[in-house]
C-alpha cells in the first residue's frame, strides 16, 4: 500500500483505485493488496466470471497512457485460456456433477444406516470418507465449478461447507483465494504459514524466535510428526471456522452480510451430528465415532492438499512482486500423477497445475486440459511439475527434514555463542 492509502491495481491496461472497494471485495482484501501497483489481469480473469467483468465495467478507472509490452508467454497463456472457453471447457457437465454430489451424500446416508443397525465403527469410517469427498465438493462450489450460476454455487458452498462439513465458507475463501493469487509466497500465502507447527523454508529463521521454547521442542522432529498430525486437520479447520464466525469486527462487509447464515448453518451442523452420535450404543462409542470420522476426514484432506506446494521452494516476497501470475502458479505448484483412483481420492486436486491456472474449470474437465497445458508449458519453456503420489509424500518429508536440519544447525550456533 502507498503512503497515500491508495490501492492501485491494473486490469486490461486500465488503472483502478480499489482503496474503498477492498473491504467489500467478496474474495477478501488481502488478495487485492498483494497486487498493489501490479498487473492483475490474469488473476482477475482466473477468478471472475461474467458478473465480475460487468461489475468492473461500472467501476471508475484510468486507461494507461503507455501500454507496457506484453510478454509473449502471457499472450500465449491468454490465447490458451480463450481456446478453453471457446471449446466449452469452462462449462459443467450436470450429469457428472449429479453423480458426484449424490455419491458423496450416499456415503453419509449409508454411514447413518450402518450406525443405526449397530455397525457404528464402519459408519464412522464412511462419515470420514464422506467428509473428505464433501470437502472437494465445497471446494468446487466455492471456485464456481459446480454450476454456471454463481449464486447457486455460493449456496452449495454453504451447504457442503458449513452445514455438512462444519467449515466456514468465508473463512475458507479469505485464505484460499489469497493462496491462489500469490501461491507459495512467504509472508503472503496463508497456506504456507504454519508456524509454530511446521517450518517450510530456511528463510523463516527470524520467525522462529517468536516461539523459541516450542520451536526447540518440536521443529527438529517435524518430518516425524507430520503424517500423524494430518488426522487433526479437520478439527483445526472447524475450530478456526468457529473463531471466524464469532468475530464481530470483520472488516469485509461482504462477509458480514452472510455471517448470520454462516453461524446458523454451523450450529445446524453440530445439531445434526449430535443426532447421528445418539445412534451409537454408548457414550464411549459416540466419542470414538466422532474421532474416527474427524481423523479420517482430516487425514484424507491433508494428505492431498499438502502434496502440491509445500515441497517446492517457497518464493520470497520481493521476488513475488516482480513475478507475474503465470510464473507464480508454475513455480509453486506440482501435480500428482493422475489415475482412476487418484482422480477420485484427490477430488481433482491432483491436477493442481491446471486448477491453479484455470480455477473455475470444472473438475471433470481438468484431465482434458492437462495435455494442452503440458504442451503449452513445454512450447513456452515453462516448468510443468508432476510426480507420483508417494513421490510427493517423500518430497514433503524430505523438505521438512532438510529445514529441520537447518534449524538444528542454527540452534547449535546460537548455543555456542
């Protein structure tokens, strides 16, 4: 932000001052602030549909007197995006979407049935798998990839996120949209700021001093406790969501409008869960049902979402300011090699490169655009990273081990002084 308080963003060679709009931006203000004095054309096109472009037309902007030369790679990227639009790859297949939604809901229905007839442990397992699959549907809805109607997508996001999973949609949007716009950037991307539990880059050494006691105790072993920790992810997200909807000082006016509905749906989530837990034969069984389902759901999500970015080199903030949207996505994103099971288990997030470049393309079309994106990267001398699932896990653990080693050496040096 400039000293004058202005938030200046360029879109399609028009300069906009978004300082008064930032607190009304449905995607949060942080994502706008990261593009202060930068060209946000490709980021804007990645997230917004027809409604967003219509709204932009009604905003006051100043055309640039001198239009900067367009990088050929960016021009080719925009041509590729238009080709995907012309080929209908941004349009959802409603038959496929119905199958995916109904099969995910069926996991919960079967889980309730099995619990009601005494097989509560198997019911808990199905609930956990259902939480994971419903999480992917909530992700699809919030990226407007489920239907062509954005308002209905938002509604489905609240159903799949708040009501079924116990997550706050707006809490998720505030983090996730920023993550997409400034992927893997230190001090900017909230997804890679996991202190004090995990340190992903030796560049975060100064931050370690904020938690010297905890860091000394756990960081040297972060590669050992990472996988066991993944079972807690859903519990952590639910807790963060609860704190988010209790916040009466949210600066984003868009979030404030939906806050009552978010609170109500989260309360309904726990009421429905209470009635499911009552189907178990004892209090102990109810506690185990809850923990099993939460742990499976958490691990099922974490063991996918941590595979695509964290093992790669995190980008320094200063470097990110001079890197365009296309470059940020390709430097900080990696695919998990596709397959029938992986496509289902990962909810399409194994096509993370394609998803980050074109986040509104429906999940079922990501496999179709993959070979075209891969060819585009090869033709334009751009990185395209993909690895087996076990290779991704190994890379994450190796990264954690390497950074823990750097931390240990830094600690030894401080102790010798």
